[in-house]
C-alpha cells in the first residue's frame, strides 16, 4: 500500500472509446492518485503490449470474462480496496455489485473541484449515486 488515494475505473469500451478514460487516468496519476483501470481483456492486453501505462498505473482485464466478472473484481481488489470507484455504462453492473461489498469507502469529497473542471473539458461529469461511487457520463460537449 503506497498511502496514495486509490481510484478504480471500470470501463469496457468499444473500439476507440478508451481515449476519454485514458485522459482521466493520466490526469489522476498526474495529481498523485494511484489508479487501477479495470477493462476488457482485449483493451488490457493492448495497453500492456503498448506499454501505455509506463508503470505509472495498473490495468487489468476481466470485464468481458464470461464466468463472473463481479467475483473477479471482488477478488482482485480484496486486499487493496479502492477509495473511489468510477464506472461507465458498460461496466455499471460489475462496478456497483463489487462496490456494494466494500465498506469504509471515504466520503464524497474525494474528487476536488479542479478535477471536475478537467472532466468538463472532455464532456464528462461525475454523478454521485452513493458516497464514493460515481458514474462517468457524456456531457453536452465532447472535446476529444
């Protein structure tokens, strides 16, 4: 455990839709957060092969696993619970089901105002649905 706030981003993007998530991840890392990107095994493999993470954040591919991505998510994060879970519409069921079993997540104040301003540049916004569980949704303007 590094002591940095840990953000888990759940997104199973179609071809080309990973760019907004990668921009969010890079900004979180730049701000000193520790990020785990849970996505499809194909996207995870491509990111690993391209060395896009450069060791600065983690990527894991289990969202398209036909057996039980919820169990895999719970198991993967069992010893290192995230402080914040962010998900998109493609991973809503897995993210919500996994986060429901995690107690002690911090309050809503995890995301600071400047980060919210960063998201609006990409046409994204955080909508709180319960403390420390957010959904990234398209905004009115898409700037990527």
